[in-house]
C-alpha cells in the first residue's frame, strides 16, 4: 500500500518540480532528515530522492494535495481510503515499531485494501498482487522482511517480546489497562495482574509495558521481561516448554542476564545482582507466570525492592504484598466480537456467518474466557465440531486451573468443597459455620481463594448496609466439578449443617418477629443473618450466665465474620450497658447505628440507652421518635418516648405520649408503665406551673392527667399509678386554696371529684393514703420521718413497699403512705412508696 502511494506520487510529479512545494515544509524536513541519516550530507532534496522516505500518513497527505492530477478512478479510491486513514496509520505504526496488534487490525487493512484495489486496479498494482499472493498462498507472509520507513525508536532499552499477531489479552479491557498503568506510576513498588490461566494476564502486561515504553513521561531507564511460563495449550494437548524456568533462582538468573545486556553469567547471588541493577537504574521488571516459581525467596526479593524501580508480576495466585489488579472474564458483547474477529482472522468458514444468537450461546458456554474462545476457534479450524469443544473442555480446564489448585491449603480446599455442595452466594459467616472455622481461619482461607480467582467477591445489599458475599467463579466450578468432585460423605456433612442452620435461623426469625423490641431478641432480616445470629444468641446466653468476658469474645467473633451486620455491634452494646460500661456501650451502639440508621428496633434500643443512662436524652428522644415514624410501634416504644420527655422536663408532652400509648391497647404491664409515667408527668407539670404562678395552666395540666387516668383499664392503675393519683389530688387541693377565679375553682373541683371517683373504682382503700415529704432519714438506723398535714410520721425500713427504694429516700423527697395514728412510738407511715 505504501509502495503504491509513493509510485502514484512519482507518476504525478515532474522531477524538476520543487519538492518543498509538493511535500510542504514539515513533511519535506522529515523526509530529508531520514534521507540524510541513510546517505549522509550529500543527500539532495529532490522529489525522487525524498519520496521513498515518506511514511504512510505523509504519502497519503501529499497525494491529497495532488488529487487534481490524478485519474478519476484513483481519486475515487482515495475517497474510499479516507475514512480509514487514522486506523490504518495506527496499524502501520504498530507494525513498524513492533508493538502489540489489535484483534481487528488484519480485518481493517484487508477490507480497505480489497476496496481500493477494486476501484483503481492499475494504480494499486503492488497491493493487488500482494492480495492475490496471500489468497493463493497464505504462508507467503512468512518469507517477508518488514522494512517500513520509521524514525529511530528513542524508547528506553527493553527486551519485551514481540506480541503475537492475534493477541486477545487486552481485547475490550481499556479500563483495566489504564488502571495497571496508573498503578505502575503510583506509589506501589509491586503491581500484580491476577486471573485464571488463559484469561489474558501476559497479554495485558505486555500491552501496558509497550504503552509505558512509548509514554513521553515514562520514568524508567529500562524494561526487562522474564517469563516462567512452563506450558502451552494446543488443540490436542498441554505441551511442556523445553528449558522453561522452574524455580525462583532460575528466574533471577535470567533477569540478571537480561539486565547485564544478554551476557550469561554464573552469578553466585543472582538475587543480589538483580537488586543492585534495580538500585542503580530505574527498571520496570516484568515477571510473567509467577505461580510456577512462588517461594519465600521471591517474596523477600519483592519486599527489598529499591526506590525508583518497579515490578509487574502476572500470576494465577496473589502474593498478598502487592497492589493487585484482577482480570475478570470478557463481557458477553466483547466475547462475541472476539469470536467473530478470530473466526475471520483465521478464516474459519464453519463459524463465519453464524447468526448472532448462535454465537451468543457459544460465548455464554465459554464464560467469557479469552483462552477458551481462542482454543475453541483453533479447534474448529483444526476440524473439530463446535459442540464437541464446548462440552469436552477438560484439557482447557486442566491447563487453566490445575497449577492453582495444587497451591491451595487443605482449609481453602474444604471451603471450595462447601461451595460446590451449596452453590450460590455465601457470606463469610455462613461459610465459617458450614466449615466449623473461626473468623481468622475463614478470612485467611477466603483471601487465599480470592488471590487464585477460584471465587469472586461481591457486595450484596442488606437493607441500609452492604454485606460482602462469595461465589465460585464459573470457570472454577467447572474445573472443580470435573476434577475434584465432592465425596458423598462430605456432601452429607455440608448439607446437614446447612439444614441445621436454616432450622435455627427460622426459629430466631420467629422470635424476632414476635418480640422485635426485646433487647435479647436478634433482629434478623433474612437467611444471610442466620449464622451470625446463632453466635449472638450464644453471646447472650454467656451474658445470662454471668460470663461477660465470654459473651464479648463471641460478639467480637461475630463482628469479624459479619462486620456489616448491625446486630453484631448492638448485642455488644447491650452487654456493655449491663456492665455499666457506658462509654463502650455507646461506641458499640454508634457502630451499629452507622450500619442500620433506619432500623426501628435499633433506634428504639439505642434511644432507650441514651435516655435511661442519661447519656444524651435529647438525642435519645430523637431516635425514639424516629423509631415510631419508621414502623408501627408497640406501646413500649411510646412509653420510652414519654419517659424521655420527662427526662427533658417536657412534662406536657410526656402526658400526651402516655395517653397515646393507652390508645394502642397495651397489655397490663405496658399500660401500667404508661399510667405511671403519664400521671407522674402530670404531677410534675402541675407543680412547675404553680411555682411559676400559672394557675390556669396548672388546672389544664390536671385535666390532661384526669383524661389519661380515665382512659385506662382499672388494672393499669393499681400500685404506683394509684399513689400518683393521690399525689395529683394533693397538688389539686393545694391549688384550690390559691385560686380566686370562680370558673377555675369549679373546674378544678370537678376534676378532683373525677379523680376521687376513679380512685374509688380502682382501690377504695387508696382514698385513705396520704402524700408527705421526708424530713429526716437515719441510714445507719434504718428509720426516718415523714411530714404530712402538719404531723410527723415515723417509718422504718420494713415499712417500705419496695425495699430497693431505701437508697432513694432523702430529705425533701415525696412519698405516699397509709397513716397509722395509733403506733406504739407515735404516728407511723405504713406501706410507704417513694414518689420522688
């Protein structure tokens, strides 16, 4: 094509014409420099002398300036040529500089060549003859010597291998390629390219190296390539490469030889020699197919790399000390395109022209694996049936995966067996239960498997958080099922454990549904939580037995296995709160809340903690109210909201919340709590209004409390709520003596009458109870005095209805009691209850 372009230029110009006018200044100077480089200072810038030194793009540009001198058919052919000039120039430069080819390079050049030579056959004589020779004898190309016009390659020294013509490793992988180059330019001294055998690791490493080689900002003085590739896959067998490097010493000896300029040395310390080169020069060392020579010597070498030099490794197995880039299979679209391109490049008639639907099914069966696709096309080309290659791929699987499986620990292999028996996405906690592993064992096994690409890691949405799950890769599963089938005994064990876990999970889920706001209930959203919920149940049992340390250890194990499961942290918070370690409890609650901010249960439990421990009542109230908004909550949540309002001294809101709780039809206990909280808030609100001189508002507060008392069932008013009614009546009697407004007096008198009537229904004897104030307590003697209605009443520790309230009794505290005027030591307070 280039020869014909130059011939047309010479045919369209006279030798006497000025070459600068024909070529234009920049192209003229470029060609003259090339001519001078060949013949010396005697070079003369004539048209005939300079035309052979025009490269492909320049020759085309010169011809476009001469188009009016060209025959009509030649002009037509150049117009056909024009849309592809950019692509053709790239292909030509890749050939001239021995750079990796693109998969469709041949197809592009072939199609354009056929088109233009058909339009003007006489003008494209060399091109037409070449096409004919290729069609008659494709082996003709093996005898060609490529001698294209090119300027000297100023790239750093390198020994990068010439890439294969039909290379596929970087096909459709521009993002991965850019990531690799960015990583090499970054801070990491070692960058690994990981993936199955035949996934394209070597190819993309070579492509990245060549692109860095041509980068004007390339920081390296030299590029050195060393491969430990030991086998190649053919259609019929896996062939061993003669003389392949078999250990790390051989690898370093080869690297030292390359760094020394190709001079073979018998170095006693090849590792030290390579490190010395890397210290004195900025070298990019590419170590290919490392899984065959992995040992501690190689790891130590990578840890000792000097500043400035970098190492790229390609391997089926990660080292754990590098910045890894994992290659995934090709997408369905890219796989189909690759199959089409290869079929055309290799002229495989059996595959060309097949409908897209058929090709799509084929690449789906090949799982987007480039080596599989190439092996498949080569097999069809060799005369094998496509269906045979798709279903009998043992040879390919052995080539791609056997080296990897041999490196796995027994623990990692056991995890693979559990995933074979129970396919699908599994959480770390599930796999730990199935294999009876600790979190540490499970994590090390998963890391090992991820670096070998037997499994893939994905994020699964779990309400507000994302949990990491693991799944066998398609290629890995095919290999395992064919080469390492699970024994029936192992299968029974894994299936039995899976059933046990499912049964336990369903029971825990039923408990969660029945009592979601009980802190001893584990919040379970789905099967993915079962295994961790089992651990948390064990933690709560340890706590109930008083083994707090054991309980916390189990919580920490659950957190390592399921760091995104909020209950792992919430249960720890509950246990820490029980130990009165408020700081640790709050830290655990905070972590849980970060993971599940929209959990109604968690908002309730965290809010209750913040209010109950007086850590942050205002924030606690916000959380409790959020819980009520997020879900249809039971009375227990509303009761906590009422209590939070009391803590914040918003007594009127507390009464309102308690009244709302009663409308939710609570059971006897929750109704009792609502009444106690609401009437207590009513007493406090009346007291504060009276002290502030807001007597009419005080009456309104009594009215709200009366409405609350009348709304509940009788059994909800027994005990403390009845005494709170007595306390409220006492406050009302005091208020009567301060009001001079007749309307308010009548209203208050009516309200007090309603309270008395309600109390009479609840417990007629309660009408005889009084409210007083503690005036003196002798803690050492276990007695004290209460003043009520102008009299002092003696009480003893044994007179308390709840002995736990003794520590709350102090001067100025309000209490309720039965007055015993006939006591042996004078008036006595019996059945005394603390009111605060």
